[in-house]
């Protein structure tokens, strides 16, 4: 005999194979808006603007759902500050029933020259406190991340000042084009997948 309650429970707990979570890392507040550490916010802001959508303040962050080629992309900017990003990421993965393989985190990276873009499917936090907190909450390093190079033009002991500093004029002049390219990683990750996106766009 058909068990409606069992079927309903299956429907409620199963994930939508066309739903993705894309998280831009940064710090909330206008004082951080144009800093290197907030490039994750800038990339998702640009993607959302290109879709004529807008973020709304929700639990643990700002969120908007965007449709792209049959996919639903949940874009998130955590409001928990960079070093506590994991709580928001884990909450929305659970809430939206999105598996970790459909998570993309966008972050700054001092190990890459300014503007260099590189996607990876897994890896260590590389000393990045935002990634470190995410991995602690997810208990996994097996998630995709897009690293946006911000360079390392700082003196010993001045890393925090550098990443929390604003872009130089030269960097600002190039930023729009680099952010535009970063959006292609979001489109690729959610349509053709991680490996093809890496092949097509890494180091472009």
C-alpha cells in the first residue's frame, strides 16, 4: 500500500539538484566596503546587479536567490564578519538542503598576484581565517573556492593592515574587468561544473 507520509518525508528531505550556494566572503559595514578583504562581497554584488536582483537582510547575512539557465543560485554575504563565516555557510547549506559539492566560496588571496583568479575543488585554508572557520563548521576541506588574488605588497607584520586597506588607484582601474571575469566562474560552476570551469577560466 502506498505510504503518503513516507513519500512526503522523502520529498521534504531530498535536495534540489539544480540549487547552488555561492558565498562571497567579507566584512559587513561601509568602512570595509572597498577593502581587499571584501572582494568576495564585490564579486557577488556584481553578479546580482547583472541579474537585476537585490540582496535582502536575513538571518546571518544578506541573501538573494537568482535564476540562471534553469538553476537556482542562492547568493550569500555573511554578516558574521570574516572570521566567523562558517556559521552562516553551514546554516544555509542545511536550510536549503544543498550538498557541499554545490557550494562555492569566493575569497581574497594574498598568495596570488592582484587580479589572478583561480578555482579549486578542495584544499587547506592557506592561513585565511574565513576559510578556516568554514572548514571548522563543515568539518571538511572538500568544497569549491574561487580565490581572487590581492597580492602581497606589504611589509612583515602588516598583513592585516594590507587586506583591510583600500585598493590602490592602479588596482581600482583594473578591478571592474577582473570582477567581470570572476562572474564567469559562478556561471560556469553552476552550469558546466567545477572541472570544466577550472579548465576554461583558471588564470584568465
